[in-house]
């Protein structure tokens, strides 16, 4: 009830008079992603101002930002860093009178009309994107219950925060989200290796999904841009699934957004070549993904604006050029063979787990039936 009362303090109307996009990055090796996000926003939404926050960025990069017509560079003192700054920066710009405020991850680029797509959603809706199809425990109350909240609803998909659109009406939920990200148990979990964190403490989006599923926040209108249609979630070839690619190809469409989750295309993994033949094959698939992902395709079309960046990562991995050529260098289809193979890799463990659950249920039913009188 306390959370509900806090929300009722902000019944104000939503205005589109001063929209702004927010991009943040505090890792020097990832600043090329900021450039690509800025350039793609300028191409597809030229009237939109982009507030860039890059604490500790070198002078050369700041000079590049100053040369961009759609960019304002701001210095804001933040207690958090990384993905945990999202609610505090959204709140900062809302407090400055901007609305809506659109968070854009530094590894997201535009391929289409984001302004038009967001205009299709109600102005008082909190907008995000659907998470990858193979993400754990989607459409369940696990996260909400693990935080100790009473479930009020279950979102059909995890709220992926690669893009977030918020308005002044969302100030209370953003404040509550920020509180979760500052909590002792969340901060402790962030100090653990990624694979060792409990599901509800993995990152910022897990906390937000938990919060939005709680009874006190079930009234907040949540809209998720569709994975594989509005946004290509490109964690791996399978993340942008074969069926999603086929659906776009039939309609001769491309996603509005591309999200380079996980390993960034411009960062070469530093690890010794695997000795096992199977491991070598999957290492090649992962490397080929860096060259065939739609993100790299978009980056190649923006290369002239990147300044003195090393563009070697835009060249094709040996053995991949034929796939791009066979697909006519179509950004949706050129990675299709890898997507099919990688989807099989993702589905196999899921199928085995599901078959195991079915077998266990059948075993329990059999035991129960054997105990019934007269059997």
C-alpha cells in the first residue's frame, strides 16, 4: 500500500513537448557503441535531442560528441554505475522538465522509425522491450516473490531495459526501481560472478520486472516492443530466431531497433583456441556472429561518421562472406544459417528439461494411481 500511495502523488498529464533520448557509457572500450547509437538516432530521428553521459571519457571522444548536431553532453554526479544508473538518469531528465525520456543502451542502434513506433503506444505507458526468447523464467512470478513482494500480475516477458520510455507519471516506479538497485542484497549480488547471481538479482531489468509484477504496481500500464519484429535482440545468432527473421523477410521489413547484447562485435574475445572439434565449431559460430549480426550491418552504413575508430571489426570473418552474398547482404537473412544451427543448440537442453519434467509428472501420477483403492 505504501508504494501505491507514492504513485498517487504523481497523477500529472503526459506531454510530448520536450522528448529526449539518454545514452550512458562508463567503459572506454565501449564508446564506439555510443557513437553508433548517436549516429543512428540522428539518421532516423533527426529532431530528437540526445543527452550523452560518458564519465571519464577521453578528450578526443568528447570532441567528437561536440561535433554532433543532435547531442548535448551533460555531467551528472551519480552514485551508481553501469546499467544501474538507468532509473537515476531517467529521473534526472524528467525533473528537468523533459518528457518523455527515452533511455537507449549504448549497444542499441536504430534501423527504422522509432518515433513512429513509440507514438503507437499510449503516452502514459511505461515502454520497454521483450527479452530474448530463451531467457529464464519468463511469464512467471519468480522474480517478484524472490524480492518478497506479493504478486499482482505476471508480465508475459521479462522487461528488457535496452530501451525504456518514461514520463513524469512514472516517477514513483522509477524511484522504487532505483531503491531496489541501491539495496544491500542487490549490491552484494552485483559483486558476484554473473553466473552465480540469483535470478532476481542478475541485473537492473530483473529488478524492474519483479517490481512491475508486484501488487502495488500492477496498475502501471506496461508495453513491451515485440522481440523479432520491433527489436532484434542479438545476444547470439539464436537470439534473433529463424522464425523471427522469416516473418520479417516475408513482409520485406527490418526491425526498428538492433541490440548487440553480450559480446560486442568490436571486441575480439581473448581466449586460447579450443582443442575439442565441437568447441572449435561453436567458437567459430560465435565469432562469425560478430560479422553477420544486423548490428554490424548497421555499423557499416554509419562507418563514415565514426571518425578515427578502428573499423577492422567490420570486415568479414573467414568463411562467412558466402552467407552474406547468398542472402544478398540482407541484414535480416545473412545470418540465417547460423541462427538455425544455434537455435538447435539452445532448444536441445530445453527439450531435454521439458521431457524430464513430463516423465517426472507421469511417474508421480503412476505412483498416485497405484495407491488408489481397488488397483
